[in-house]
């Protein structure tokens, strides 16, 4: 469990740093779009990609924080749905998971 907690904490720090970079990019992009239509189009697409990546990182961070909270409460290795232990292989693949494979497939 200590290894998983360390892995989750490292993942949390990585996600926070990534979100900071995305935010810095968005703040830097406050200037008007380039006058060249092709460049403006590329900037818009890039901004949309950054926004999608930011949303994905925010979602993953929420899951990591939830998993850390469950670990602190002593519930980290039990499925939220059925209460059965979450398999080690699943926890290695998705350290922030809170559902066993069977319940995750049902959801």
C-alpha cells in the first residue's frame, strides 16, 4: 500500500505541474489571433487540443485525489461498488482505480 500511495502522490505532483503548464499556455495566449488565416486556424486548433488535455488532466487528478483519500481511510484496495479486493494487476495498471475489473466493466 505504501508503494501505491507513493505512486499516487507522484502522479498527483505530475498532474499539478502539467495543469500549471496548460494554465500558463492559456494565459500567454491572451493576445489576438495572428492575422494570417492559416496561422489563426492552427492557433485555434492548438488551443482546443490544450483545452482537451487540460480537461483530461483535471479528471485524472480528481481520480488520484479520490484514491488517496480512500487509501488514507483504509479503503484503498476495496472496490467502491462491491467491496471486494481490487486485483493487484489492476492497481498496477491504474493506481487510482476505485473499482474492481468486474464492477468497472458494468459501469
